[in-house]
């Protein structure tokens, strides 16, 4: 198999058509078709079902696709390894929970960028599930997620400890009274959010299940909805200081066993730990020590 044939196959699969792949690859459609046919002949299987609407993967193509993506990622990683002479440079793509980015990373990213001006830093935010998936897919070199994380392909390093709290509109009610309200609603991020899962666990331990949910895509929307008295959420207590000063939101303390949560930095065990990433991890460690 030729790696260029595999790369062409992966492009056709991603875009769903030979002509679309040809445009992205800046070549003619006949070249794309030839490479795909050559790969099919080498493997002895059909990889696409062709129609006037495009090309769809066969079962064999579905099985091949993850390997083609891995080969492409390894070639990119190999080129980076060859160019990495120990001086931090190039692109460093990392991920983080939105809360971690808001609470912990801004000063660290700024000082890292100043210390290493030849590194192009890319930060992506999302849920724990989304960030772990992107690290496993080699789209990120590492990510800050909610721990613990136990995965055979990932190395996890504890970085920060947060205190979680139940957040509501200003209220003099106890947690028991707050949770006993008949019209209580949960204000949460999309599925895959670790804090959403922990909130549901906190409520389940108190016999509270099946509550109505208000689901939002941003932290700002969640805090605004909670401040308006439309429901409760579970987030790091310290977020109330920098993001929502004053008395717009009340933070209700939980028992230590429920409140304490670790933020861990995860990366693939088998992926190149670039000089830029090594410098970043050392920078975070020194920043925590101050």
C-alpha cells in the first residue's frame, strides 16, 4: 500500500465524493479515482459504493478508515519528530474544560507565549468526553479534563484541585430545602460534561432523579440562567469570584467528599512529546508552585 493512496482514500471518505476530494487535494478527479482503484486492487476489496450522489464507504472501507487516519497522523508526527531539535517551536494544540480555561489558564498561557515566542499555541475548549476523544484521535497533544481518567492509551497527570459547589440564585435556603423544591430544574452543559455527571450523582445519592433539564452550550449561558432563578448547577466554587462578582449567584458548600475534584492533564502515551509540550508542562508545574 502507498501512503498517498491511503491519504487519498481518507479524503474521499471524509468528503463523500471523488470530485470533492480532487478539489481539496488540488488535482484532477481521474488521479483520485486511480489511487482509490489501485488501493482496492492491492487489498482485493471494494472500499466505496459509488453513485451519482457521491461515494459511500463499504464495510471494508469502514474497517480501513481508522488505520488510514492513524497512518496520516503518524506521518505528520514523524515529520515533527525529525524537525524537533529540542527548542520549543511550531504549533502546540491543547484542550481544556471551559472552567479550567477561565480559572487557571489565562495567566499561564500568556506567560508561556512570552517565554516561547516561536510556539503557535492553539487552545480548544469542550467537555471532558470531547477533549479525551480529540487526544485519542491525535488532534490535540494534550488536554486538561476532569479526573480521574483511567485509560490504557492515556497518561494522566494531576494539575489542579477544584472545590465544586451547588450554584443557585441568591437564597437563604439550605441545600436540603433547595433540592426539595417541586419545580427544581438542572442547568447543565451538553452530554459528556463531567460536572453534569457529578451533579446527577450528587442528586441521586439524595434520592432525587428525573428532574427537568435546561441544557446550554456555554458557561456564560449557564451562569446567566442560574442567576435568573431558573435552576441550579454544579461548578467550581472559585468561578463565582472572577466571573460573577457580587450577589447574583449563591454557592452552596457540599461535603468534602463530593466537592473535591481533580483536573488532570492527559496525553497519548505513544505520541511524540514535543519540545513545545515539554516546555508547556514544565511551565504549568512552575506556575502551580508559585
